[in-house]
C-alpha cells in the first residue's frame, strides 16, 4: 500500500494547537514564578522575615518544577494511549499505516518520558536530597521508560516488515499496561511520597491550580501538535521507502527480462548455426570408396601380371 500523509481537519488544527500550547505553557510558567505561592517545608531553626512576613518554615522553591513535571508525565500517558490504540488497530486490520502511526506516537512518547525523568530527578534531588529513590511512582515510571526504549530495540532487531509490525504492536500494548499503574500508584499505595494531585477537591488552592491547568492543557496541545507533525514526516518517509522498493523491484525485473532476452537471442543464433553446417558424404569414409578408384584397379592388375611372369 502507499503511505500518504492524508490531509484532514486535524492537520489544519496543528498550527493553532502549537501556538496555543506554547502560549499556555509560557503563561503557566510565568504564573508559577510570580503568583503561585511557595510550598512550606520543614521548620526553620529561627523565624525569618521574607517580603514583610515572618516565615517559620522553609519555603520550597523546587516545588515549582511540579507545574511542568506533572503535565509532561500526563502527556506521555496520553500519547502512549494513542500508540496502544493504533497497535490494536494494526492487529485487527493488518494495515501497515497503523504501524507508522503507532511508531510515531511511541517516538513522541519517548520525548515526553525523557523530559519527565529529567524533571522528576531534579525534583527528587531538591526535595529529598537524593537523585533517586525506589519509591512506587518513580519505580513504575522507570519501568515504563525501559519499556518504551525496549520498543525501539525490538523494532531494530527485526528486519521483516510484517513481523516487525506485529511484534511491535503486541509489545506496545503490553507496555501500555504500566501507564495506568504508574498514574494510579499514589492511590494504590497510600504510603507513596508523591502527592495525589487529581482529587475531587483538586488538592490545590486556586493560585496553584490555575498555573497547573495552564501547563497541563498547554502540554497536551503540544503533544498533539508534535504527534501530527511527526506523523506527517514519518508517513512521507514511509511512502518514499515504498517507492524506492518498487523502483528497485522494477529495475530487477527489467534486468531479468534483458538477461532472458539475451539468452533467447543466443539460443536462436545457435540454432541457426547448427542448421547451416553441411553434412559430409558417407561414401568418402567407407572401404568401397577406395576400391572404386580406377587408378587403384590398374595398379592391382599390373601387380598380378608381374607376379605371373616371374
């Protein structure tokens, strides 16, 4: 089949989603560092006056990472959900275009997963004083990261396109099972250090909830725009690869046809040569042919008369 970047209504929304997503993220970041209050941490040894107010606990500036870290993580879950959906569609229909879509979604997922891990490690270092803790949320998301990387290792290990598409689809579906587990682990394991953000009471005051929602919706719009852009690029690349394969096949067929034509000409020429060569007379190779020579008969007669006279 031909891979084409089919233009649709969603593609027309890509520029709008890209611009709006960037604007929302920037607005969220500005709000975060200007209006959002700091989170109070451990108690100070003695009160400190900051901005005219007496503070008795440590204000955690590192908590500002939360406003980008969580939206990026949620976006990675959302994009991976589309990868799993397209993988299921591939197994149901066998259409290779769904393999291209699933692969594209996993590529975008890898970008957001890497951003989540980097921002999460920074948060862990600032908040807990270490770069890594085997905490349930971190552990499950780390497993998800390894699964996403393993997806591309599997694709590169299989050369046959059909087998690669099927095996990758199954692996993607199995890997996505870890996404809801990582998202809900703070509810499944109440002792988790990570706070539960998505609650019925939101868990955040309005001045903190607004920048968080701005970053969340902005990051989701960016994920959508990046996925559509990457999908168009990969679809065109797949179409080029298919056209290249067709040209190579046509060239191979032309070479085989030329070789067969040359072989047929050689056979025809050989047949013509075999029919034009003259066949020698059989009498020239028999003993009777020698006795039929007149000179030979005279010589034999002369020899007989000489022997009688003697």
